[in-house]
């Protein structure tokens, strides 16, 4: 497809999505999004904003249908693409990480939540120092997670690490 055809295709997808959604034809909405995703990846690549927007639309559709495995897959896919385009510190990337963390919390997948928190803490410590409010917020999140899971030994080691890093 050339640029003009893609623009027309994109507009047609938008209107079809509205029509199908209003008629509660979610299978057709999903099929349309998947077709759009395929066409955008052929025409541009997986990192193009239209491709990412379609991935976001699929995330929302799956979320509304309570298809959490598909939501997780879309979040992980979006995260991979956003980290290629930008980096782990970009707001769009951070929003996707936050969405993934919320999904895991809602599914009571605390090990995954912990991994996200640890990853975020590492990134924040690279960007800012250990006393920056954003870093401290992440430390607080980890402390609360460990407290809620009754992981006192881990919490103690974590606090010792923090004390030693400030020396």
C-alpha cells in the first residue's frame, strides 16, 4: 500500500471500529485491529506510531473482554517496541510498565510486580540519585510489597542495602 492508501485504510478502520463497537460486534473489531496491525507492520514497522496505537487498541479491547493473557501479551509487545524506539525512561515506556504492574497486581502475581519494581528502581537510580522523590517512591513500593507479603528477611536485606548505598 502506498501512503495515500494507508491513510484511507486507517480512516476506514477507525470508522469500522466505531460501527462494530456500537453494534457490539467485538469479534469483528478484533479482526479489524489484527488486519490493521498486519498492514501497518508490512507498510512501516512494529515501531511506527500507528502500529503502537493499534496494539493499544487491542490492549483495551482485550481488557474490556477480560482476556488478561492477551492483555499481558499486548503490554509486553508494546513494551518491547517502545524500548526499541525510545528507552526505559521515556514516559510512554513508563506508562506501559505501569500498566503491566497494575495488571500483575490485579492478578495477584506478586513476583512479577516485584520484578517490575526492582527494574524500575534500577532505572530510577541510574537517572536520579537514591534521594530523589521518584526513587524514594519506588523504594516505598518495594517496602510495602515486602511487608504485605510478610517477607521480613527480604525487607531487612533490602533496607541494609539502602543503608550501605548511602554511606
